[in-house]
C-alpha cells in the first residue's frame, strides 16, 4: 500500500479508517509508522542538510577574522540552490541548517560569557534564516527568482536589525564585504544596498549552476544561453561597485591622537582593581605630552580615549576626576573621555558616556550611548530572569539609554561619537552624520572579547561606515583594535590588541554628504517590501496552479 493512502494517514494519527484504533499490539503500530517516516525523511534530507551546514560555515569564513569575502557569494548561491523548487517547510529546515552553523562560527567570541550564550543567541538569530529559507523556496518558482531572493536577504537583515529588544545586526552580508568590489555601493545605498548586491550576485550564480545542471541533463542550447546570461549578470553586479565614485576630498583637517591604555587581562574581569584602567590611559596621555614637549611627535588638536577608559564615575569619585584632569592638563588639548556615570535620579542605572574634557574648563558636553546591549549592558525582565540565570547578576546595574545623537565639538572639530556596538546600527550612525558630524569616532571597549575575532568584526563595520558616509572613522579601544580609517575605507593607522600605545594622525574633515546619507533607510524599506510582496505573489501563484490542476483532473 502506498504511503499516501488514507489507511496509512489514519494510522499515523492513531485511528483506524472506520473508527478508533484497537488497543493492544495492533494499536501500537502508529508510533513505529511515524518513526519510520521520520527516519526516511532524515535520510532523504541528509545530504541537503549537510550541504546547508557546509554553506553556513562557508559564510562564517567570509567574515573577519578570516575575511574570505568571496565565500559570501558561494554561500548565498548554495542556499539558493538548496531551497530551489522546495516546499516552504523544506526551505525553512534548510535555512535553519544553514543559519545555525553560520552564527555559531560568527559569534563564537561570545564563549567568553559562556557557550550557552553562543548557542542561545545563534539559535535565536537562526530563526530569521528559517523564515528566509521558506521565502527563498516559495519565490524560487517565480520568474526572476534571483531578484526576489536578494530582496528577501535584505528583509531578513531588516528584521534582525530591529527585533527583539532593538535587534542584533551582526552577520549582515555587507559586513563581510568591507574590502571587496561591492564596498563602494555603500556610498549609494548604505549597508542594505551592499547586502542586496552580494545576495543578487550569489543568486545569479545559483541560476547559472542550475542552468548548467540542465545542460548536463540534455537541456540543449537554451540552458547554455541561460547559464551564460546568469554568469554575465553576476559578474556585472559584482563589478558595478568599482564604477561608483567614493568621495574623499577634505574640506580641512585636524590632528588627532588616539590613546589605547590597555588592560591587564582579557575576559569578563578585565577591569581589575579600581582606577587601574583610568591610570593606564592617563599615563599613556602624559607620556604623549612628554613626547610633544620634546618634539618627538607633533602636538595634537584633540585626544580620544575609548569607552570605559575611566572605570569610576569622575563625578562621584574625586580621585578619578583629579586623575583625568591631570592628564588633560598635561597634554593641553581637549580629550574625549569614556566613562560610566551614575544616573542622577534613578539608583541602579548608569550612563555610558563620552565626555569632552577641556584642559581649562574641565568636563563639558557629553554623549550617552543610545542603544545599550540587552543582556550585556542591561537585563530585560531582570527580576524574573535573574532567578533562572544567575549569570545576569554579573550585570549589577542597567545602562540608561541616551536621547540624542553624538555630535560633539572637540577642540576645532565637530565629531560624531558612536559607542561600541552602535556602529552596527544604520540609523544611529546615519543620524549622527546628518546632524553635522565631519568625522566619526567609535569609542569601544573590546577587552572582554580580546583575541576572539570580535574586534576585527567591529573594525570591518567601521570600514563600511567610512565609505557609506564619506567620513574618516577613528576607533578608540581600551585594549584594541584602535585604528584610523580613511573615507575610502582604508585603514591607515592601527594599534595591535593588548598593547599600550598612541596613534597620531591627521584626518580629513568633510561636509559633503553621500547619496546614502540623503536617501537614508528608503532603499532598505523598498527592497524589504519587494521581498515580502514576492512571497505573497508566490503563494497566490501556487494556489492558482493547484486550482488549475484540480480542474484538469475533474
């Protein structure tokens, strides 16, 4: 009897065709039957699942610290091939088999917190790829399916950028392509346009591969023509970015010094004893001042310290205030200081701030991080979750979000301050540039994740932002990687991890905005909506086909 018969289907539900299943041995046939079908399904899907796992790992290798960006095209193409012509449920499973190993490899730096955190976040992020896989399967039967698939990649990243708790946009295709021919496209449409181009080129390679497979099976000249067309279009999309001009001309310049004070040890307990991190940065600044006095290095116009460079609130602890003030007066120019500052009216809350500290007038304007990291800098549902996951007690205070962009006047320069993970969020960086920032500063503290690959991933985001906004980007990190990125995305200066040092550089200040600045999030919204509409069109087309088939059978 065939597996699709009514009798078998009823048996799988635990009922006989004409009534309840009898008790005893005959009534236990349902469970073995279901098990056999699951085993058969696993065998049928084993090869496809294994290939999806390999493709997901390949995508992980496209990102820093490995940086093999061509693998992003291969991975996208593989997922398109593996979901082509499948049902939505099958595509969803393939998406999960692809997404989970990808995120496990990408986010392995989180093992410092715990491998359960790596697995938990990877599973959560993979659920978005589950939906992507289902969408790719649905739209693969539509004409022009590579285009709709590329739009769905943008839609998937749009969702991950916002959900839940403000989103976690790590692992966007654009962030794997910060030194590839796709990179200049960021100046036109930001990170979403780069993702779209990478996904479209990968999907076109998938179309080429399927056409070649058809040729092997006797498809004839038409298959050869389709393969050539798809490959040619993929090459054109890949090389299109090389024709995009990246504006870099400076309106004027400013000399900056970036201080990387270093920490005593990486990991969760990087802070060490109180005042230690602050003293490291103050000492390095005073050494810079001595070098300036003896004409070993030119005097900077301003100095940048990283996030958390003051490990005590300078407004609550006089010793911290005095130590910062001594270092700032020694160098004699404004210093952008990173500090945790107690909330004035809400006990248990702190501000993560960048403070402009003047050698004459002391602390002045400040920027408060707008997007604290959930479960890292604040704990949602703290009272309930802390009873279940005791590790959350290691986050004793919640960071309170700021309510304005980081435009700060530091000496002669109007700089846009962006703190740590905020560099991954399009809207925060975009709003900062739109408010008048002539260069960008990324104050960050990566000491927890030192030597794990996370600092390299974050630096790649700085490179993309430089091209996207046509601005120099200065990354100041407590333990590295501190760097200066030119407006064309080139890293011009860099301090290795866990090294105390100072970068002195003259950076361009620019007033001209890119097309990406002017159009904002519009390209992302348009592409994401097109992707979702294509899924709707695929569902309608599928229903029409089924209706037509049913009428033909009558």
